[in-house]
C-alpha cells in the first residue's frame, strides 16, 4: 500500500497546532465539498482530507502517526512496523468491534458522510485501516472524564511462564495550552502473574486518565503480547517443541533430554517412531487451571552421507533392509 502524508494533504506543517489543523481542514472542506465544488476529483479530494483530519485532530492518533517519522514520502510503498502500537498508551478499549463505525467527528456537520460528519472505517484507505482500523489499539471509542487507558506490552515466553515484575515507560499524548501536541513519558510498575496468556489484560487500578473534580481516575489495562520463541510455538497455554532425533533413535527407541519451560526432562521415544509424531507432556505448558501441556513433535534427521564410511553404511542399508518408503503409493 502507499504511504499517505496527512500533513501534506491538509497543507500544514508537522508542527502545526490543533487550531491551525482545524482551520486548514475547514477551509479545504468548503472548497472541495462534492455538493458545491466544481474542482476536478472533488469527491476523492474531500475523502482524502477527511481521513487526514480524522488522524491529525486526535492527539493519540496524531502522536502515533508522528512516531512513524518522516522517512516515508507520499506514494511510497509502506507496511506498518511489526511492533506498531507497543509501549504506547491510548484511551478506549483497543479492541475491534465488528459492525461498528469508527469515524467519529471528521468535521463540522454537513461536511461528512457519516454520523457527526465522520466517515465510517469502510470509507477510509487501506493505509488508514492498517494503522487505525478495527484491529488497531488506536481505534478507540470511549471519551469521558477519568476514562480507562490501554497499552500493549511485549514479554518473553519465559516471563509468561514464571511471572515477573517490570517497570514500563509509556508514552502518553497530551495537548499543551497552545494546542500543540506533546508526548509525556511516565513509568508504571506491573506484576505479571505466572501463566499469563497472549492478549490477556492486566489491570492497574487508578493508573489511567486522571479525573476532574472528585471523580475517580480511570484504570490502565496492559494487553500482553508474547514474543515468538526460538524453540517453542505457543497455542493458548499449550506449547509445541520440534525435537530432532536420529534414525536409530526413532527406529529402536531411546531416552533423550527434552527442553521444557520448567527445565530439561527425560523423555522416552517409543520404538518405530516416525517424523511428525507427537508426544504429550502433561502440565508442561503455561501454568493455569488447568495448566497447558507441552507437545514434542519428532523430526527424524538423517546423518550426512558425505564421508566414505557414511556412504558405505547407507549402501549396506539399501542392500539389506529391503525398504520402500513409497510402497503404499502403488
């Protein structure tokens, strides 16, 4: 997809204040509104402006967009970074809600295609949807005093297994009195319990948006994302390990040492095992009620036949074993 320079679309500098962005949008909206404009491609231009304003008028979306930096130019091929949204604090529930429009208030009444002048998500470009669409943490809906905040955190699989305590530095976008945007860092301490799963929310009471007056502050919810592991594949609380075995271990059976999240254990490989066969280690996955299991998937690995001795052994096997691996294929 192509990168969109929202500042260029509205004709403002990246340092523009909220008031400057609003004035630029309204000026262009009067010029390109499809009902009154005689400009060529007015409708497409108007939708492009609405999308740009939807991002730049929102402190959180604008701050997140600015984090991409200025290394892309309009029209260049673009893909969101894999860690998009991690470590960034935002309001709302951060979860996709099927069938709901997320185009809140793209402009004054009469200038939009949706409720309150906004566009529904279906009216936005692929670029917008990839960053701020239904699956994005910035597709937030609630706006109220003392609202809850959400942030994504990444942890290792070992941390999910044992639990840990972390100090997290989060970025919180705030508007300064002059209407310009400022990112303020703040640190929170979080205890991650053993057995936390991918996508699980950890609640920090009163750590969200401060309330005005005597109201209570919102909560901060941390959504856990578990980094890929070099050995284990995670599925809920279960983990799977691919275990290389020698042909004689698979054919004759063997006792081998197998890594688990809780430490190495001895596992008996049954005689006549095949590649792809799975062994189950109960309760060796992530802790919980019930705990997950670990599956050991066997992968028979052949020794290289490069040395004269190895070639001689393979030739002897070919003569004496009378083995056809494709016999069942007719």
